[in-house]
C-alpha cells in the first residue's frame, strides 16, 4: 500500500512547479500521448524529477507529467505510463493515481492501446470500457490497507462511471466517431496471448485485451475517483487473423487513430 508521506512528497514537488489545481487526470497509453500536446499553458515535469515516480521503457511513452488547461478545464496528464511487465510493483504502477488524487483530481480518464477479441470490432476503432476482468491473479490493493486512502473492501460494481460513459457516447455520436463498448481484460505481458488463451478470454466474456489500465482503475476506485476508460483497438488479438503481432503495429495504428481519440476526449472534457 502506498505511503502517505511519499504521496505528499510527490504532490509537494509538483505543486512547487505550478499553481494549477487540476480536477481532471488523464493517463495516456501507447501512441496516444499527443493529447498532452493540446494542453495550453503547459508545465511539463519529467517523471524522473518527481519523488517516488518511476519511468517507462516502453516505446511510445514519453515519461512526462503535463499540467495546464484543456477545453477550459484544469488537467494533469501522464504522457506515458509504466507497466507491471516492466518489473515494477503494482504500488509503483499505480502511485501516480494516488498523487493525482492528492493534487485535487476528481475525474480520471484512463486510455490504452489494446487488442480486439470481439470479431465485430475493427483495428483503429475506439472502445468505451464498460467493465474489466483481472486475469493476472494479483491486485494493487493487496497488503495492509490505509484507511486515509480508501476503504478495505472497495465496491467495484461500477468501476467505469456511468455518467461519464454516457457523455462519451453522446460526444462520439455528435462527432461521427465509431465508439464500440466492451469489457477490457488485463493480461500481464510482455508476451502477447496465444490463440488458445484468446479463445479462453473470449469465453470469459472480454471484448479486448491489454497490459495496463486495470491496476490504475482499481486504485482510482479505492481513491473515490470517477473513472472513464477508453481503449484504442490497434489489432485483432492473436489467432483471429493469420498474422503475427508486433508493437510497431500497435504504435502505428494508435497514431492513425489519434485524431479521433483527441476529438473524443476534448469533447468529453467540455461536457464534464
């Protein structure tokens, strides 16, 4: 469990760099960091400068915290995240969520690039996360609970906030953006899933699979934040099409979809 003094140290450092009090946080996944470039009057802080922050080595992650104005809202954006598969503990992976909460964030937008399992979906489309399945067999809240940060047994019947989802659906319709809806499943990585594993995950009820998001969303719920989750479907999961998977393809397709993604998120922020 995160230590309050570590959260406070990170918060104090960030607040020493800016007077902005953000109410909306964003975690920007692989190839989706361009949204942070839209932030006005930005203060950019490298992760490595922030006490107790870690740093991602994954391609497509810039390792910067950007704070400023976006569509009239005060925001803080993680331009890139770090992952469990990189060897970080789940405490390290989810630490920025705690810091965002301490900074004043109330609504958290979590994004990712992931593989589509639902054969009715197409690469390049966006998916609104309605729920998730934790396939990894561990949880970021395991350990001694700190009641200052949240309750021992959080309710996860609605991890992804209904009101925020309805806003996203409305904005997508207005902007002519195809927005699928589905269940996201968390796979530890770094290997992609085998065809047999994808068949298993489909039977379990997931529409997409990726290597992030669930830990952050779990800690966000524990922190009493409203969560909106949006996936960029960059490929069909293994075994659906007869072709190998590559991270280069993930970055490329996420890059192609980024204008839709930016349009959707900016539209949602206006309505928040």
